[in-house]
């Protein structure tokens, strides 16, 4: 397992669904990016712990911006 860096797939505003230090499971919603024409919920692929939220809640970000760092933990 390792560290996962979650990036924006398009420009928009960010709404976090987690906080630093929080444990998450596979499938757990991490954040929502709301763009001009689309909304995307980004979820954890594996279990882990939120290391860092990289932009302020509600911030406008560009495509490719680093949003969140997750330390994945071994299953089991």
C-alpha cells in the first residue's frame, strides 16, 4: 500500500466529506468537485487514513490540482 494523491479531473469548487486523521474504507466518498457543468464525487479505492486536505473548503481549483492525500492501509 502507499500514498494516494487525489487530483481534480476538472475545474470547480471543492467540498470535503472527510477530515485529516479520519479512517476511511473503500468506496467512502472523500470529496465533491462541482464545476460549471458537472459534479463529481471522488471516493477511496482502498481503506486508509486521510493525511492532508490540500485546498480550503469551497476553494475554486483548476484541473489537475492536488486536493487530498490518503495513506492507504493493508486490508485485513
